């Protein structure tokens, strides 16, 4: 396999965020509902949201890749870098990210790129260490 690039690492984080959103919701064990489902009238359906439309659950391989990708965040030194990587993978707007971090767009982009370079360098050095 070739060395990791910034685009590959960023795509992997985006895939991990998407996989995380497709996981089933966590519920408290032991609580359940005995009420039977009931059919609503047609006029009641207008205010109703689509609660039963869930994306397909992720494949086990996608979950394994997500867990591996989350471990990559441990090579970053600061929590702000981890938050920045994850917010960008979660497709937050740069405007929101800039407000959260407290800098302008160019500085936020530079910090995001620097964090990706750190992760990419760590992955490439780890891979070259495995081959020796």
C-alpha cells in the first residue's frame, strides 16, 4: 500500500463520522413500552415527523475502520485539534468552526491541515516501522 495522503485521511474521518451517525441509538436497558402501535388519521400525519426512517446500519468492517480512525486522534496533542478534525469530518461549516475555535477561516483551515499532516506523518512512520 502506498503512503497515506491528507485527502485519504480526511476522507477516512468523514467516513468515520458518517458511520457513527448510522449506528443505532443507545437506549437505557430495562425500559419498554406496552402500548400497542396505533394508526393515525390522515390529517394527524401532517405534524408528525419521520421518526421511523433510519439509515441502514453500518457494516462491521465500517465500524472497525471507524474505531481505528478514532484511535488516530490520540496522536494529536491538543483537544482543540481533535475537535477541529472531528467537526470538519462531521461537515460543520467553517463559520461555526471559526466561532468555536475563536479564529478566522484561514487560520482554522491551517490548523486543520496541520493536524491532518500530524496524523498522516504518524501513520506513514508507523507503516514504515512495520515494514522494517
